[in-house]
C-alpha cells in the first residue's frame, strides 16, 4: 500500500472473508484507510461495512455522500442497515433515508422508532411465519416456491402463528426435515417457546438466549403479535459487549475501545479522573486531621498507603464478583443476605491472614510490636469494611436504578481509602502509640 | 419448603422450564438444597443439572452415588455429560464411567482426552455428515428414515464430506428446504466454511463464532477429518464467561462467582492480597526515603495519596481498554505502536487537565502556589507513566505467554503508586519547597 501498488493490494485482499477485510481495515492507521478503501472499492461490500468496529464505521460513513451510504444500506439486512445509520446526526440520517427505496426506508424508520439497544431496534424483520393447519409437505412446497422473493434465505426455525399473527409454536428446521410430509405442523412444533418483548433491553435478550440455549427466538409487540426475530449470531456480539463492558465501566474507561476517537476517550476518562479527585480529597481531608500525629511519627505516613491500598484491592475483588452476579441475574432480592454473609466471611478470613502477615512484618522490621499490632488491627478492620462496601454499594446503586458497574468503584475506593487512613491513624492515637 | 409441604413445592416447580428450576436451586440456601431436591426428585432431569452453575452442580454431584451420576450422565448429550464429571477427582470419575454403557463411556473418555476448555472437550459428537453426490431429495429421505436412531434431533446445518470424511462444504437447513428435490447438494452447499481445530482454545472458538457470525461449525482433527460440531447456544456461554472473567481476573477475584465455596474464594483472593502487600511495600519503601522531607512539611503526606491514587485510576482505565482489545483480537503486533501513541495522547490530555485542577485547588486551599505547581507537575507525570504502563504491561505479559488479565493490575498499580510518591516527594525536594 505504501508503494502505491493498488493492483497488488487488490489481489491480496480479494480472497479474504468480509470479516477479515473489516479486520484489515481496523488494523491499518486511520490515515491509510481512505487509500486502502480506494484500492479495493468494489470489495467493500455492505457485509464488510457491517463487520467494521462501530467507531471505524462511523468515521467512514460520515465521510461518504448520502447516496453512497443509502446504496450500501440497501445491500444490507434491516438490522445491519440500522446499525450503519443510527449514529449519524438527524440531518444526515434524513438525507440517507431520502435516497432509499420506500420499502427499505419504512423498515429502517420502524426500527429507529424503538430505543437503542432494545429488541425492536436490533431484531431482523425477515422471518418465516405460517398458519397452524399446514402439513410438513405444505410448508416445504411453500418454502420452495420461487415466486416468494420475500422469504429470507437464512433462517433457523419456522414460527407457527394464529390468524391474529400471534405465535402459537415453533418448529426447528431439523424437526421439519426429519418428519414425513403428511404430518401436521401442529404435531411437530413445540408450543412452549421463549418470546422476546419488542421493548426488551439487549442485556435481557442476551440473558434469555444464554439461559434457554436459544438459536433464534420470536420477537412480539405489546399486543403479542410476531414482529421479528433475533438470532444467536447477532446475540453473541451483544453478550460479548455486555459482559466485556463491565471491566471498562468499572475502571471508568467508558464504553470505548482502542478505535474510539481520542477526543471521545479523553472526555469519558477525564470526567472519571476528576470525580476521583473529589473522592481522593475526602481521604486527604481525613489525613489532614492527623497532621500532628504524623509529625510525631513519620513511619505512620510510610505505612498508611498500605492499609488504604490493600483495603481498596479487597473492595475491588468483592465489587467485581457482585457486579458480575448482578449482570448475570445470579444475585437477586432473594439471596442478597446470603451474598452479604458470604462476603463478610471471606473478608474476615482474608483480613485475619493479611493482618497477621503485615503485623508481624512491621513489628519485626520496625522493631516496634505495638506499631505491628496497630497496623494489623487497622488492616483487618479495613478489609471487612471493604467487603461490606464491595457488596452493598453496587446493590444499592442497582436498587436506585443506576448501572452498578458505572460508579460503584468510586464509592468503594473512597470508603476504603478514607476508612483505611482513619482507622490506622485513629488506632495509633487510641492505642497511645502517639498522642 | 420451610413448612415441609413437599406436595405443594412440587406443584409450584412442576410447570417451570429446566433452566428456571436450575435457577431456583441456585437461589435457595446451600443448606436447603438437599430438602428441595428430595421434594422434586423426578423433576431433577439431566437438563436441570446441566443448567446448574458449575459450583452448585459440583457440590451436588459429589454428594451422589456413582450409579446415580452415571444415570444422569446417560440422559445428557456427551458435551453436557463431560461437564458433569470433568471436575470430579480421578477415582470418582472412574467409578461413574464404570457404571455407564460402553458407547457413552467411550464418547466421554474421548472427550476427556482433550485438554479442558478446548474444542475437543466442548464439541458435540452428534452431527449430520453426508457424501457430496447426494441430492436434496436423497438427503431428506435419509433424514426421515426412522431407523436412523443415531441421527441427532437438533441440528442447524448438514456437513458435506469426502470419502476420507473431510469437510468439503456445508448446507444450512434453510437452503435445503428452499431447494427442489432433484438439485445436487454440491450445488446448494457453500464450499467456504469456518473449520474449528479440535485443539482450539474456547476463547478462540468464541472469537471465530463472533467474527464469522456462525450458528454452528464443524470441528476437525489434526488430519482434517470431521469429528464434531460446536453450536452457538454452547458458544454464548463461553463468550459470556471469557468476556466476563476479565473483570474478575483484573481485580484478583480469580474466576469465581457468588456460588464459589468460601474456602476456594478465600484461597484465590488472599493470594492476590498478599502479592499486593509485597508491591505496596515497594511504595512504602519509596516514602521511607523521604521521611525527613515529610517531617518538615506534613502537608506532603496529606496530598501524596492523591497523586498515587489518581495515577492508579488512569492506569486502570488504560489497562482495561488494552486487556479487552487483546482479548477480542483488536490489538495485534501490527498496531501496537498506534495503540501506545494513542494512549500517550490521551494521557497527556488527561494529565494536563487533572494537573490544572489539582494545582489550582492546592495552590488556593493551602495558599501555597509552589506546592500547587509541584503537585500539578507530579500529577501530569504520573498520569503519563500510568498510560504507558497500562498499555505496555499487558502487552509484555501477553508476549511472554501469560494471560494479561491475571497479573497486569498488580504491576501497573505498583508502578503508579511508587512513581506517584517518588515524583511528588522528589519534586518537592528538587523545587526547593523543602530540603
């Protein structure tokens, strides 16, 4: 590419799978992407664009004229086309929609009417639904009818619906293929099926697919009518995103990735750092109350970050376990107290062990058994506080309707820092070590 | 249940989906589980057991006699049966296997021969493979043949193989259903398919399913012969586990969840806390070199945790983004320097902002502009160091063949703590603030 040999680049890229072409695009420098794009224009199918990372795709789409974007969107299935244009600003979106065929435009507009990250926005509008009175043979003939251009090519189950278009059962294609023609669909289908409400959040959809081991599932509107389907290949992205974002949210890195524009990453992260500055000031205020104590025994200043830091680590451990348990529905109102008791037991064990190690080490190294006893007691106390905060903070935020992954760690760290300093310096005074 | 009314418990549980029965089991106290089990014995199908959380299942299986476990395992598909017994110790495993039918035993033993978390261990051994010369009609007749008890009921594609049993193509069931009987499979199938090596790690399998939007895929052995298949309903669990474990590993909470026995959770977490104790001592050692400086100006002891703490936060943000990018294959050898440059730019922007805020605040509150300038400079320096450590530490660990999620945060925090104290206290001396 650097040598400007477009023909050679084209030959190298040509045999690749669309997903690999998309990966290649992400791997080259942002500055080189337009050159790569011009070298392989006709390999840049809608499929490649759909596979691109959100940030890379948005950057590309914004640079293209509306009619080109409309052309790409028309090649795609509705759900992928929606993804393509949902992040454009309203004016650009309208411009692209104006260039599209009326049928495609209507489908996209109906998807955009649902909130982001709900089943209504994400579902595919192409599916096979048939009446209950059909036999297996009727169904196969219907599917083979070449005049039916409206039928999708890729589907995994056939939904059986009543005259009001409400789902009454579902047939996996393998059941249909293994059944003689004369049998009625009503005798092949499973009546008990998982229905996804059109308003379900994507996290909920992901949890349903996991729990019930689904490959595809019907999406129904408020009145219970079949309006779309979700398939596992789309849901794997959702699950990976939802499970992976906890680590980013807990660390305050927003929901970005390495392709997020620097300005967005800066805005997301600096907000978190400044918020942490405020909570860190609370800890500093605690220390400032003990200035005269520290002046008398500077060893306290040397050791106090250990008490606060290890407490912070213990709190983060509990927090991570709690946030995952909440995200996967393992922790609900009915087992909260069991979880709290469990974390308390672990904290007591951890606290006792760490207190013993640090107490002995400080007692020996500083030749000062009382200082060892004080730091050991402070360590135990702070790890227990950390365990309680690590489980109660995310639970409280969840109950208040907030995402526990987003702000828990600020509160937990503030607690473990402040309490670590307070308990350690306070015990140093109370024990008569200084004062 | 508390009232001992088994009949009523049974009636309440009876209409539930196996996955919901499993959830119920996880939600009740560990002590109540045997009582619940005895009330609903014949609802405890293999499916319920397969849906249970690993820790809860292991606890239950260990309490059962080998012949009962063997009975449950025989109800299950091979991959679920393997999950059931893979965590038993060798003697118990042998006892269970001895109670099983020879064919089932052989299948499980062959799975156990592959390492844990590889495709060979996880794949299903039931799939449909047919020769290339068949027509669509031949295939449907073959599938309808009721004498073929070896054919699975649930499958999503038919693999076409050559006489050596190597895959040559694949047909989605929907393509078969939409094609007339006389057409040859060779004209329906897609030749280009994603093959999973039997030795592939589960994380790799998850990434392939995501990247190529697969619903099912063929697993091939070293010589390229078809030996099994993986389906998306199993892979969603893997993806959720792999993406979710980063947050647990980074926080040092092991790979446990709220159902992990307390003793295991204690062992996993205390090891991490003691390791952190060692790294925290490095930071304390740095502070101890400045004891006389702190004695002269105790305000330094009040402020130093801010410099270290915010640096730690900035490092954790970069670390989280880098670990996710490595796990999802977005970060490879070819774009490392771009990622480092990117993090460095974000760190400079974040560092400048935070330095300005803290510098002004300290200058005003302490009425000491020089102290403000020193803490501002130290903050900027430490955030930049944090950005570099946050991307280089996980990359180095990955290159050394270690899992970057497991130990990165210890090294990053050690760096930001020690450097935070060193730069802040060092600058205080160098600037002539104290000395």
